């Protein structure tokens, strides 16, 4: 590691914010599962490491009726895998969490880190997108909330400005009787990034929400396709139609994990399977 | 950034020259207080400072599980944890498994089931398995496989390892009343 950095673990948000603006070479540490690799590969030159795990705001894991579930930036992914509340209320989120990396990494990797890292192939964003998740951001001049579908701006890029910190996310409360699921394709079972991941959610009023990763520079919420599906009404026939239509809504590339053509194909297959699963018919 | 030498692949800690920080933690039950380089990983702290060479570095990026230790009851890959983050923590390494010169049941079963050949990955497998059995004395095959999915073995194959964890769980329930 060539980076020579100081380490700071603040105990309140004000201290953290002062430290964050100290230097443009300040990096935020939560789980460290991405940051430590960037440091080891010398891809970043860090002067300051800000460990946010002792900030009370980042440790929140609280469901409030009417408001939803707030998850602080220090909450690790295995907490989501083990949470009966998430299993019951946000099944797609639970399934995406269980699919992420390996068991040991899930003991360290955080939900918010998976978002802030802004990898196009991250597993959690599709599931969080279909639940209309909101990102809670704090800066020196106050706080703001950004909808998750407006948070990502490109590969590894977000709307976060220098001196801003994501302290938590809030996932609005779902309606009773909802269904959701996350399906992913990877090269091998277990420890691999998704080739394609598709989250789908069906509300009691028949409205469908779709989120997808690894098929564009950012994770996508497929609003236009959702509207078309909802208008047609979700049925086996609509699922088959949507599986054909999805190619007009995504822009996959060829990389080490997959060709663009295979990604298009798998996006179609996973979307159909997901929609059929929502209908109670395993595809 | 300095380009004097590419130390990205060094498997031992390279001193940054930054001011040392004091950490206080428990390693295998022993209280330890040390002044350390803030850029040092927990893995390098265990190996270079504590001279606990059981914990291995292979990929150095959290992919292979060879460096797995138990931190506050949870299996973590110590190569991607900073040593300073372990301040106040309780760490268990493979050296902490045997008691009074006698191997633990889990270690005995790894030997009995031929769950190792070269042995390089074994400390990681043992610590992932230990963390599992500490939380769940009677895991299903699927639960064992899931927990070990972050540990790679390139010579034994995984079936003997799965068998070893299962028989160790059985013996621990019977002999230790877990």
C-alpha cells in the first residue's frame, strides 16, 4: 500500500463533517470491503481515513410504521440477511442481500456502502430501487434527501458533493399483500458479481416496479417498462411480452463476466421468471 | 503518489512512517496493547506484530478466505480490516483453537476426514467453521456450504471439509453438550 493516511474515528456527526472537508484525499470507511482493495491496489491516494462506524446516526436499524425502515451507514449486509422484518416486508431486498459476495464479506460490507460505491453490478440497488428508497445525506450546510433512482450518475459516480456523507437510507413501508423478488445470474454459485440482477415488485393495486443491475452504467429503475406492464395488467402473457420488450430499455456491455448479447438474453429470462414468480407461477 | 516501488503485492506490512496509534484488544483471550501504523491491516498486525503465523495471506482482497479470523464473534477476512479498526475488539485466530496442547474437536475432525492437503487454506476454513458452530451447533449442509462459500481450497475439494464440520458439530453436541 502506497497511501500514507491518518485514521480518525469521530463520535459525533459534527466532528465527522469537519474532518471530511479537511482534505480532498479523505476517504470514508465503513465496511472497508471496497476501500481496502482500492488502497491495496494503489488505485487511490488516501491521506485521511474517516471511520464512521461509531457515529450513532450510522448504527440505526429501525422500522417506523408509516415511515418505513431506516438503515444506517454502518449496518452490515448480514443484518439484512438475518432480519425477519426484512424477510417479511421486503423479500426482494432480503434475497439480494443473501446473494451479495461471501458470508465473511457480508459480515463487514454495509448496505449503504454497496450504494455509495455505485458499481453498475451491485446487487442491492435493484431491490432498493423497487421499494422507492430514499438516501439521507448530510453536509456541512445541512441535510438533504435524494431518491435512489436519482442518486447514481455514472459508473462509480453519484450525486454526492465533496463534504457530503450518506448517513442512512430509508425504505418506505410496503403495502400489505405486496410481493417482491430478486433474481440474479452469475458465473458460479456463491462468490461472484452478478452478470445481471433483476428485482420486481407487485403492489396490491396491480402496479409493478422493476430494478435491474449490470446492464447499464448505473443500476436502473425501469419506469417506462413498468408503466407498460401495469397498463397491460400483469399476466403470463404480459410477462412474455415484457421479456421481449426489455431489450429496448437497457444498454449492456461486454466485459469479463459476460457478453452484451448474453446479458440481454439473461435480463429477458430473469424478468420473465421474476414476473411469473410474482404471479405465483414459477417460471 | 510516490512510485518508488510497487508494494501492492508485498505480503508483509510496509511502514508508512505515519504517527503510530495505540490499540488495545484481546487476541485469543490475551489483552494486547500496541502502538501501530494506522495503515496496517489486521492480518499484518497478527502476523508481523503478534507473530501469529497461522493466519495466512493469499489474495489479500477478501476473495479467498485464507486470512479469516473471528472478530467480535463474526468471521471476517482480516486482510481487508485495518488493525486500528480492531481497537477494543476480541480477536480469535487458529492459534486459539487448541487448549493445553490438545487440538480442538473441529481440528481433530479436519484431520480425521482428510479435509486438508497442503493446509494453507485450513486456518481460514477452521475459523469460518468455528464462527458458524459458535452460533449454530447443529447447522444443515446448506448452512455450512453458505458460510464456507468465501473460503477457497485448491487441493482437497470441499466434500471432506463439509464432512469434517458436520462430524465436529455432532461430536461437540455430544461431548460438550452444546
